[in-house]
C-alpha cells in the first residue's frame, strides 16, 4: 500500500479532534461516536491510543461479511465496501479486532476508514503529530528531521 | 438527531423531592440574551433562588450549564459551568471545568441540567441519550470519588460523571464536585450543595449528535481561531509547561501566597519547584475535548514516599496552595492533590484553611491538644493528616471544614489569619507583590476571593511595575500586539496607553471580566494563549456559524455583561455589602517584599472600576441606566 | 491444467472461483448449480422476509459478473452422474470434462417425517424460492419449528411482517447450539416481551388440515396455525459425490484433509457439504457458516492450483439481531465443554450481558447480548490461543499495551 495512516500513540493527548473531524467530514454532524477513528482512553494511566482500520491484507471483516460487501482495492490497497449492498448485519463489526468497523446510525450501514480519498481529515486536525499520513519512508523521514531539529535548537 | 442547531436544544430539570423530570425547549431569545454556560446558570438561579435561603437547604438549586460551542470543532471548546448559591460565601457560587462532561451531556440531549430539592436516601442520576433515571446510591455513598468512578464507568461504559467524595457527603463547606478522576468544579463549595441534596453522582452518556447550522463556516472559523491561538507568543510555553509557567515569575515578584500570605516567596521556592524538578515527575500531556494546547501534565511518582502515585496534576494554583501556601514538598503537594480529588475538596480552599490553621498553631491560638498532633509549615505528614481530618470532619477538622472565615471566627482574634475575600480563600497571588489586573480582580470577582475571572488577556509576565497609585500596570508590548488585540477601539484606547506604556487596571479589569465571562458562556478555555488571541469578533462568527443565530460582537459582549450584572444583582440581594470588597487587613498593614497595599488608593481603583461598569461609584450597585441598557430592569 | 469445475454457486463455490481468478486469469472455470440464479446471500433471507432487505438486494452478483471474470456458468442443471475415472460430469444431456473438481454442493433444509408435513403451508427457509413461496402464501398464524438461528430469525422476521408467531423447540432452551441456558433465557424473554410465543422442551408430532395447514399438535398441546416453517435442521448434499466414491464422514459430510482434498485425487470439497475440523478442539465438526464456507473455498482453490495451503480449522461466529439487539456467539458453548474444567466469566451492565468460557486459562467461547465492541479482540485471542495470564501481563505493562493496543476492548470481559 502506498500511503498509510501512521499513529504514534505516545504523542496523543486525547483531545478527540480527530474524531470530531471525521464525523463532520463524513456526516456533517458534531458527534464523535460517528467517527471511524476512535481514541481508546486509558485515562487512569495517561495513555491515549488512536485506533483506526488497519487496512489488513486479509481482512477478517471481509471474511465475515454475509453479503460479500468488503474487498481490497487493487490500486490503493484499501479495504473498501460496496456500501449500498450493506445490510448492517454487524458481522464485520464483531469480527474486527481493532474495532474498525463502525455503525453509522444515520445511514444505517457499517463503515470503515477510507483515508478520506487521500487527504485524511483526522491528520489535518491532529495538533500533536500523533497522526501522520504518508508512505512509511516519508513518515520516518519526517520523524528523523523533527528529532534533528529538536536537538539542534535546544 | 436534534432539530436544534448548535445547541442540544433543551434544558433538563430534575426535581429530587418527587423524582420528577421536566424538559424545557430553548428559545432563540434566551439563547441570544444569555448564550449558554454561566449565562444560562445566572438567569436560572436568579429566578429560582431567593435572597434569604440557606445554601445547604433543599431550596437551593444546582445548575450545570454547558458552553455553547462545546461539541464543535472550535479549539478548546470543552467547558461546563456549574453554579448555585455558595455555602462558603452566601453569594453566587460558580465554577468551570473542561474535559468531557460537557460534550457528553450535550450529546445526551441537554444544554443545561437543573437540580432542585433533595432526596432522603443517597441517589445518583443517569442521563443516557435522552433517557433520565434516578438510582439508589447506597453502595456508592462513603466511597471516595475514584472508587466510585471505577464502579460507574464499568456500569456505564463510555460515560462521564460529575460526583462528590466523602467531603461533599460530609458537607465540608468547600467540598467540590469532581469532573471525572482528575478535574473538578472546585471553588465555592458546590460539592457541599450536591451533598446536601444526597446526590452522589450524575452520569452522562450521549451520542445524539449536534447539527451545526453552517458546517463550512464553522470549520473555517475554527481553523482561523486555531491559527490565532497557535500564533500567540504565549502558546509555545503553555503547550510545553502548562499553567506552571506562572510559578517562577510570581515567585520572583514576591507575589505568591507563601506560608499563609506571610511572605512573598519561600526562600527555597526556586530550588524545589523550578521547571527541571517538575519535569522529573511529568510524562506527557493530556488534553480536554477539542484542545490543541494540551496544557495538563501526566504525573507519576516513581520513587520515595508516594511511589506509585499517578494522576493528571501539576496545575500552578493547587501546587502553590500546597507547596507555597503550606510549605509542602513538590511530591507531597501531588499527594495532597490526589487526596483532594479522592475526597472531593477544593484544593485552594483546603490549602488556605490549612495554611491558616498552621498560622493559628504558630500563634498559639490552637495547640497540639486541639489538633491531636503538631502542625508546622512544611510538615507534610501533619498536613496530609489534617486533610483527612477535614474531609471526614474529625477532631479539629470539624471546625476547619467550615472554611477559613467561619473557622477563624471560632477563635479570639482568629480572623487575622483568615486570608479570604467575602468568605472565599484567596489563591496563589499576593497582591502586595504584584498589583495588576489579575490581582485586583480578586476584589471584584462575583464569586469572592478568586483570581480566575479577571486575568488581563495581554498580561506581561516580564515586568512588575505598578504606576500611578495602583491604577496602572506596565503594558510592555509593541504596537503590533496592541493592534492585534480584539477589543473595540473605544475601550482599547482607554485601557491601554501606548505612549506611556501602561494598562489601566480598572478599565482592563472590566473588559477582562466580561471577556472571561463570555468564554465561560461559550465553553471556551481561558488559558493565556486563548484569552490573548480570541475575542468577541471571532466568537460571534463561531456562534452564528454553529447555532445559526445572528449576533454581532457587541451584542455578544453585552450578553456576557448582562450575565455579570445579573450575578451582581443576585449577590446584592443575598446581602453583599460595599465594604465586603476588601483584602485581609494584613495586606494593608504588613509588608511583603517591601510593599503593602494602600487602602485609599485601592478604593480609588475600585471606584474607577465601578464607573467603568456603570455602577454606583460608592456602593457598586448597578445603576438604573446600566440595567435598562442590558434589559435587566425586570430582574428587580 | 485444462479445466476446473466447481459444483455449487454459494459462498464456498464463489470464493473458490474468485480465488482461482485472482491467481490465474486463464484456466477455464465452469460453475454448475441447481438454481438458475446468480449467487445470493442465504443468510439475508430472513431479512428479506421481514422487509428490511429488498429481494433484489439479496443478490451478491449479477450474471454478467461471472462472464466478466471468465467463468462459464451452467445454472439450472441437475447433475446426473460423476465419472471419476474418465473425469467427466454428466448434466442432463451434456458432458463436461474436468482436471480438477471442487465440490461445493452445500446443504438442504429437511422436514422431519411428521404426519401432515407435506401439506401446502409447510415451508423451509433455505433458498430464495422458499421466500417467494412463503410471501405468496400470505401467512397469518405461523408456527416455527426449531429455534436455531434460522428459526429465531424467521420467527422475528414474520412477526415484524405482522404475523402471530409461535416458536417450538425440543431442547430445554432456545438457540441450544450457540447459547448457554442463561443467555438463551434472556433472549427468550426478549422475544416474549416482543409478542412471540416461545415453547421449549416441546416436540411437534403432527400437522392437521384438509389439504392445507390448519393446525399442529405438539406432545403437550394443540396450536392454531395456517403456516409452518420447519427450521429443524439440514442435510448435506453429498449423494452424488457418495455414489461417485467420495468418502463421507460420521457426521454426514464429505471428509477432507487439511488441504480440502477428498479421498479422491484432484477432487476437493468445501462449504456446508463437508465435515471440517474445529480449530479449537481439533475434532471433526459441521460448521455451516458463511465465513467458514468462504475460507474453505479459498483454501480448496489454492490447493487446487498447486499451492500447498493448510486449513486452520473452523471457528464459529454467529451474529444475531434479536428485537433490534445484537446477540453474538463465538467459539464453543458450555454444552461442548467439560463442566469440571470450565470457568465462566459472566457480567452485565444495564444494557449488556456477556459470558466468556475459559478452560486451562484459554478462551474457548463467548456469548454476548447488546454488545458490538471488544468481540473481535476476544475472538482473536481465542484463535491465537493467548492465555489470560499472558493477556493480563501485556495489558498492565504501559509499553507493551501500546504495541498490542487491540487487547484493550477485551479487558472488561476478561476481568483484567
């Protein structure tokens, strides 16, 4: 897969802007529970982990789907859905270990992250850089540069 | 999905006397006039709570008002205001807290929650996606707030909760309402009010969603606001070090509460509380809903006496209350914060009461027989023991639980040690060291002796110069900063004198109070980078984009001013006197850092402030004209 | 290789065909099936009965989708005979040759030999034609025999359509193969609260009526009804294969090895018609679930093409919607486990119920009501054979948990 959503949970402060951005982008509603990215809060340990569809090569959701709605896009490598064929049986939701299949109660179908067609809203909104979007090499390079800058300037 | 735009659209009233629920629809007029948050609270409480009632009686009303912008993309919009008649001051009691309670209550369908009456047996309230129910809290009563939250969060996964600990149950007068594990609606004793109603917790959980009126505009304004905040020179220091940024400067100014306001700064303050020491204990940052700053620190103590203690902490106000006010070590102040959270007590009042107790002990007015053990500044164990006693009203805790003023009145000449204004203990700032908008605000704050409602949006921590007989502080910034400040020119030119490089304390105080009150109505955070860069112009745009209600920046500020004046009327009706707006005698009589306050000069600044507000210059009573302009004449 | 023939057009057959095409665009594939229709979701049939799904929404493919990936379809044909030696299949008057054969013949619903069960008004729910017939019959008072997942779904569906529904189950609780007694009791109560009559420990012994169903008798009472839906079990479609010499197992399904190959060289089998191995117990099992059929079809196809792929075994995951509430059963039930050796972790909140079955510190099964999160994590832990001890050690470690964060939603069920 060319570009990936890369998450560094050590930078996540739990602000929830990613969830808000996703919900507003996809549903035009201010409602974090409609988001396809979620923050898992271990609040009594100060640990916050953004969780989103891992775009698995062999998705358990695709295997479980009772309408064969879910496939892999040969070009982008994303896990995609023929959403009109979804009957919201929730089998995919139950099968996914990352809680990546979300029930959209407004449209009554189950959805997963689709990288917002190449410009993920959550990445735009994230104030700490916990969410990044790019090829693994690109992102590692960004981290390397940021670290170098930090060392030079402090 | 609500039909309402921006607002959830309803206010929920819970009558504990007969376990009845009543839902009221919001009207556009009410929204325009009071906006939300503290605005809603003020109107509701003024109408429902008459002058003479006892704050701990069933007649008192407790209101949770979610800020209007909460639940939107607007940066830092997370705040909820809780208000009531205060058992500490007898005046309007109110407090503001962020995190996630507000967004859950709003998504559960309500912009405000009003709690009336009381039950005979302890209960907790559940508001779950529009459904409201009351449950027996027998198995929760007596448990500390962290234990209670563990149980409630298991029962209602994904919920947030406002709750009281043993201090609230025991009607400790300055008990707080906990907001989750690590935050609180702390000041003015709201926890005691909730305890007096036998209400242990309010559980909220919601996913109903809020529909913005204009999604594109809301997103655009939110990004603009975010860029403004991020471009403030106060942003980077706040992001990395949070509220603790004020700790060293105020120490240098000798303007800290040190050992119960007896010194301006402890001699070893820098050694024990400077940044490197604090950073040893902190691991990462935590944010409230929609916040881009994430000023809060995650603290873990990995060795020593309090090894294993971990929580979100290290805010300057409690750290100075315990660390400087009582002389505790840095680690012990974290422990004291933990206990305050678990027991549900306001850290500032607790620190203030204990500082006073130690001073009384040192003066020989109370002794080891009264307390049960020795007390001394810096004696961490004794102070923590005292905290336990206060939370559970044991021994001298029975007296101290009444707050500094009432406790001091039990002893001959005790009041000289009670550092309060209008019955509320003064937090970290010693105005003798620094007389500025921020410290002046302690006198005029509608909730009593507190510093959080009058901070100058363009406060300069580099200078500590007070000129022209207490009336001016140093501005210290350039033309660019002046131009960028979002204030109407007519007020700005009066508030700031570029030529003489001064800020007029009276005029800036009035503006700062209205601005902060506006933030507390809209649910936006008052941290320095936000207060500095966000003003009524962009907030009016955000408000209209979210709610669809058209409002100008002038009308927006006026609604905030309306709320402030209404609260003042409430306070006057509750018995506030002009003479109550004074500092403890000590500030006028004893020097700290070579300075003391001049009462006459301070009175003059107060008079100028009243004039700026359109209030009677002598009594501070809002004038007929002012009330008419604000359409508050029917309030009388 | 000249020709691959797939008998069957269900989940397994299509999964096999698609897998072959993903690897090889050239090898000829012929699919033979009884129904003259493209593949449809058999699982969604009750949803069609209830009106939640339109009839045309049931179809997963259109006929041109087969053509587009170069599959020759012979739909609407009965197979007369398979000649293993000559490697020929005789359908009607046509003969088709194969190099490799994949049997995906599925199963059929059976009506037990109860007197009167062949009258008009007796139905099963297995094919789209069954649905068409039931709708055309306009049922009012319905008796559903059997409370497996088909029975329960059909009972709910017809109730939603406005029918008066009674469900009869011979075992002592409903959904006996997938839920323990306690969760089944709760689900039963939900159905009762909704207006569906549920009778357990009761057996239908007769159907009465003059030419069409007018009533039924159980061993305890008489029941008024005009329609009977038999959800009393299925039989594997293995007759043709058996005649051709394919070995059938004790449970009634075609026996296959870990490569999905039958006892006959080059002949594979997958889906409802086979006996597979349970992933957790290693024992033979009939696992008649859509996701398992798809995976078996995939494995059969890969092995058919010459790649050696082992089948990891079947895992049961059943998701039900009962009165709008999601009920899930993963893995094994208490009935299938040794009670001496099994620990039950049970819990509830006002809207949720769960139980996890643990044996030797390993998760063997889970049943939930009103929950949709955390189940994927538990199922993955179950399949990976992660012990609870290891789970706990990882979860409490601040560094490890960031790397295996997916453990977290499972915490509250595993009491960690």
